[in-house]
C-alpha cells in the first residue's frame, strides 16, 4: 500500500539536532530585528515584532485642514446651485419647466460659456465623493485606540537609545525623522483595545521581575538582552486565570459572610447583611469597569441583577 507524504513524514525519526532545526524553521515568521539593515528597515522590524508596537500618527490637523477646504468648496458649489435654481425660477416658463424635468434640464446647452446644471451637479458629485471619503477616513482614524503608555515608551526608548552592533551604538533614525514619536496626542495604535490590557502589562512586569525566560518562538524575534517578548497566548491564559479567581472570590466571600452573619442572633444582623451586599455590589461593579469594556447601562444592569 502506498504511503502519502504526510504519513511518511509523520513517522520519520529525528535526532535532537534535527528537532531543533525543525522547530526553528517552524517558528521563524519574520526576519530578526538584528538582521534588518539599520534605518527604517530596522525600525519597521522592531514595530512589526509586536502588535502593540504598531504606533503611527493619524495626522488629525491635516485631516481637519483638508476637510475644511473641501467643505468650503462644496459650500461655494451649493451657493452656485441655489443661484441657478432661483434664476431659472424667475426667468421664463421655459426655464421653469427645466426645474420640473430632468431630461429637459440636462438637454440644455451652455450659453455664453456658463456652466449648465448638469455640469454643476457632476462637479458637486465629484467633490462630495472626495469629501465623503476623506470624512470617513478621518472618522476611522479618530476611532482607533490610543497606544498604551508602556508601548509608547518602548518604541520611544528604541528610537532614543538605539542598539549596539559590535560594540558600537547605532541609532535607527536621524534626528528629525524620529520626531513623530513625540506627538503623543496624535498617535494611534493598530491593535484593537483589549479588555484587560493593564492587567496584561502587570503580568508581563511580573514575569520580568521573576526572570521568566521567553520561549523559543519569542527568542527568535531578537537576540538582544534589552528586548524581551512573551507569548501572547500564555499571557492571556494567565490573565484569564487571574480574572476567574477574582470572580470566584467575589462569589464565595460574600456568600460565606452572609451565611456566618445569619447564624448570629443579634439586632444588627439585617444591617450587617445589607452592608455586605452593598460592598459586594460595589466591588463587582468596580471589577466590571476595570476588566471589561462594559458600558454604563450594562454595568448598572449587571449590578442590579
């Protein structure tokens, strides 16, 4: 019986060295930062090495200037169209009929080199298309998330401190080209916001404090001792475990406290129970606000339930 390539490959034996080479080939998805030429290629390699490093300017001021210019062009065209409509409405019966029939209006020819309504509407359509496209782009830019402080500082530190190559300190960009990183209010990140981004940062700092070594997949991104990466899947699992533990505590502790209080025969039992419920509700609402993207009405509904 013939064995397919996949089956034959599956039962092949590997030596220890072959396994290491096989794993490296499996995990290499981009050129390591150190192998990128110095300059914009190296900066691009660094910013592409981690999703949170994709920080760029949105050029909000330029979008505003262009939109204002296009808006005024449309205002002028709108005034011209209104003036043309008013002029035809008060000239003669023939011109008034053109306002009631698109076919007759578009069949009119230009007199004295003036622009017809058809030509004017075509100009308006073109300008509206440009204005609408730029307006939607500006809206998408505004909706992008702001970079976290730690991610912004990481890219800024890479631009300011550079890296060492054979004992020589090299800067990725010349002075002036790196000024975009200082326009913090105009910077956006390509990564969508996560519900517990600050908790992810805390976990990564904790891993760094306990000197947790990155796995092979992340080590292949860079061999610099000053750049450390951690696997997103493992960080997410640890964050999920922490959140699950917090939710379990919020469920068990108030229940146990109420159970203990109800077994005590005292005049203040009802007040104590109300106090426990109030504190538990406030803590639950705070956890929802910190760890999720729940809206205000959603937090209110969950707390009331």
